[in-house]
């Protein structure tokens, strides 16, 4: 991990396309601005984790639904 000290309005560059700007420091809260191309998704960590958890839950649910469909299809073939 790279740790940097910055003052208000100072920037950090990540590659050619991403710029982080320190906007404001108020007590223990820091506001930053992120400039990135539209194809780069930028999330707060807790939002990113929530999205990941939702995606995993959706995959599990779809898997369960597919198993149920396959079971019903197999039973239907038996009764034909």
C-alpha cells in the first residue's frame, strides 16, 4: 500500500486516466473527488461489497432455480 500526504486541492494520479483530488478535511472525515473514465466503476468499499454479495446471492438463486427446473423436466419425461 502506498501512503501519501496531501493538502486540500492537491491531486494524486493513478495511471493516465484517474485523478484523485483532496476536496475537504473536516474532523475525521475526508472528502475526495475521483475523475475516471466512464468505463471505470468507482464505488465505496461497503457498496462494492454489497454489490458482490447480491451478485453471489443471485447466482445461487439461479442455480437453485435451474436445479428445480431440471428436476421438474426429468419428472415430466417420466410421466410422458
